[in-house]
């Protein structure tokens, strides 16, 4: 049984509905699935309804934070979704995502790129628009050939010509909010080189002091040396390590189950949660 604790659906920037993510997970041999859409819990109920016997869903989300001048993503698991302070921050982040997306479409138009808001909304559907949706719109409009090409300084990469900043939480505060909501915070892909930055050991240690429970060490964007270093750091700081595919459906090549969390680490995560319990297929 594989334990994949970091996946996305079309509720945020994945390409498939939550129920389809659950079905694909089952086909891929994933028995424990974490659905962690960006800054939202909107896909959880659909995912639970799609569970089959022998499967477990871990309700989570990927919370947007900012460290220095870069994004930092915090995986939050098994928190109380009705916690008022955390819910208010989710709403604020989502509202700003939409405002930011409109701003980037406007900048693209100024650059002569034929990307319209209607096109972005058609791709987005009912989910909150984000950069991956804009990147897909850029491909469809013929501005770039691939989604990866959109995420460069020439277009919507960090600091790029059409990039617009957005509201995000200070990481230490985010960790404390998740803990206060009974959840378990895990640092997502801290050494993903393609993102153009890394969270250093001192910064991770500071987050551990604020209540960070784990580090996502086994991630498709992590080199072998970085995985080993993160495991050593986690042991030194008394944290568990997780592994996950960070699957976004078609955008990432349907890689559910490509990485896995150990049963021991999953048990450590579950034992710390007081906000919610995992859902079991019946």
C-alpha cells in the first residue's frame, strides 16, 4: 500500500475532479490519499464519496505562505475546517488569488498576449484561478508552447513581466494557525530547485520551534542528496518525513503514487491531529 499525502484536484490547480483523483489513486495502488488543494477544502466531500473499501482519505490543503521574497507552501492535515481564524485566512488568500489572476491577464494584454479573462475562467471552471490556469490559457492562446515556458521571467514566473504578487501568510504564523485548529503542519518541497529557491536549515529549525511537525523530503523535484539532508535534519529536529507525488493530473504526467510516506510517519502524523480524523472507505 502506498501513502501519497500531497495531491491536487480541479478544485485548485489540478486537471481532474476530486472523485477522479480518488479513482486514479486506487488504480495506482495508493491506499492512503492526502487531498491538498491550494488554500481550500472544497474538494473533500466529493473525494470522501468516491472512496472505496480499503482506502483512506486524509483531508488537507496546501497553504500559501511567503518567506523572504519567495513563496513557501505549508501542507496542513486533519485540521478543523470550521476553525474561524484559519477559515478567514483561507478566504482572504482565495480572494486575493482572483484579484491577482485578473492583474496578470491585464499585464499579458499589455504585452500583446491574446489571453482573455473569459478564456482563463473557462479553464478554471468553478475553482479559484491561479498561475497554472493562466499558463494553460497561454498555451491555448498560442502565446507559449508549454506550461513550463509560461513560468519564466519573460511571462508569469516570479518577478516576470506579467507577474503580480499576492497575499500570503508568514510561515511561523501559518504553522501556529494550523496547530490551533488541531491540524498537523508539514513543510512542502523545501528543496525543489526548479522553484528557484530553497528553505535553509535555520529557517526550517525556526519553523520547528513554532510547531512544524514534518518535512516533505521525498518529492519528485528533490535530488537524492537533498532528500538525505532533509531526513537528517528532520531526525535532528524530532520531526517525521513524508513522501508524496504532488500530482496535478495531466500537468504533472499523472504521477499519483510516484512517492510514498512510510506507515510509521503516517501514524506519527495521525497521532498528532486533534481537529479531524481520516476518512475510511466503506
